[in-house]
C-alpha cells in the first residue's frame, strides 16, 4: 500500500508569506507613556521612604504620623501573570491562525486582540487566578476619602450610593485609564 500526498500549494504559499513577513512583530502593552509608568509601578510594586513633606500632608489629611516610615505598594503583575498563564495557549492559537489564514499579519492581529482581552480580563478579575492581587490598603482607602474622591463619584452618579472605583478595595480599577490603555499593534 502506498501513500499519495496531493498538494494544493498551501504549504508553499504559507512559507512564502512567512519569509516575506519575517520582520513582523506583535507588540502588546500600554500605549500611553504616562499610564505605562504608572503600570510599571503596579506590575512590579514599589517601596518609598516617607519624606517630611509627605508626612506633613498625611498628618494633615489623615491625622497620622508617618515620620521615619516607608510606604509600599505590593506588585500586581497583570501582564506577567497573564503571560505565564496563557503563553502556551497563545502559541497554539497563533499557529492555528497562521495555518487557517496563511497570512502572518492577520494571525498576529487576531492573536494581539486576544492577548489584549486576556490582560484586560486579568485586571477586571483582580489577578490571574481571579482575586489573587492584594486589595487596596486601608491607607489608600482613607486617602480617597480624605481627598473627596468618593463625593466626586457620588456627585457624578447623581447622589446615589452605587459601588464605584473609589469605594471598592479591588486594585487597578480607579479610573479605567490603565484598562483602556492596554493595546496591541503589528509592526
């Protein structure tokens, strides 16, 4: 018994397309540079010694003394955690899209939209796995209250006491800028 392979030249077309687009790249990240700086602090966390000026402000706003203290923000790796959990799935998806479309740019575009959605879902769910990011600290919540952020939101909402981004302890969702800045592009 012999095996006979018939070709419709799809493999040749795919190889030509891959060679022609070998320099193409998919970039997924935060498109706004100002938000990207903030995103980096969220992704990796930070520790900072309280300056005398900061101590005076915190004392005036919250009635607490943070002299000779440090403030910290724990890491909330919305991009790294998503990549760690999904990268194999993304590789398989890219491979399937490349075979199906025979076009590197289309495959990258489809993959980029899915990666973007997955990172946004990690932010929405509060971590990867869901709920794994540390909650906002009591200090953060007290600062929102002291700065009048809660009243501003209530005014916008017509005085209703609906849940909002300043009263929830879930991190990364204050105003939606980070979420909206997650984007992709094929270059």
